C-alpha cells in the first residue's frame, strides 16, 4: 500500500518484470509515470481511456479493456457512455490525477489510449490523427518518408500538424481540430487527406 496525495493505493507484484531486456519492473514503470505525471496529465485530463493491458510484460500477449469492473476502487473517476456498437453502457476510466495513473500502471497499462475528445465535448474531437503504419511490403524508413511528405503537403495547405512516433514502427500526425467538428466530419477530412 502506498499513499499518493491523500489516497492510499494497493499496488501488487512490483517486482514483476515488464521489460525483460532492460530488467524494468512494474514498480519501475509506476515510479517513472509518477515522475512524469505533470507532463502527461494535461493530455489525459477529462478523456475516457481505452485500456491496453500488458499485465505480464511487453513480451506477452496483452488485451484491450474499455469497461471497468466491480473491482475498480470508488475513488477512480468513471464516465458512463452508451456504445452504439455494443448497445450498452460502457464504464470508462478518466485519468485526471497521479493516483489513477498508478492504479492503471498497476493493472498493466504501460501506454495510455485516450479518446481524441474530452468528456464535456465527447462528440467533438480536439484533433485528427493520421496513422501511418508499415505493411509487409515496406519498412519504418518508408513510413518516415510518407510522414515527411504528408507533413509537407499539410504545411503547403497551411494546416497545423505535429508528427509523432507511435509504437516502434509507426507514425502519427496530429492535426488540431478545436473540438468544433464531429467525429464523422473529422473522419471525412482524414480520408480526403
């Protein structure tokens, strides 16, 4: 049990190795995220989380989880959102503080997958993401080449954009949308681009 702020949090198996090559443990990951929390919390704030859990480390199979369960502590902020695809209410975790970061890390969340929109404007994304992935016929160098070409086109069109690595072999280009267009409109723009 540790205390972050005023909240006591039960952490388990802190010596479990998450990154075997480097010998980094779950405890190391929790400690790292606590140290960088002030940098990442503004980007996590008020956004529903789609959890990608790797409870046995990065070399084992992980899984996605959107819906929380009955074991979620009462102090973790939850947002109930109706899912059209499953036709049911999904209970999403909202990560607005260091305590919730530690809780998610303890569940095996090494990466954070937030919605592109915030709770107060959940149907209006703040940004569009162009996802540039390699295929069986190309490599990361070619992904970078496509990313740079796309960035050049966006610059020519005076469209503000920010390339960013995604995983080990992909790139994302973030385009601010100002939370004024619907997901459908943003998706249509992405297809045009």
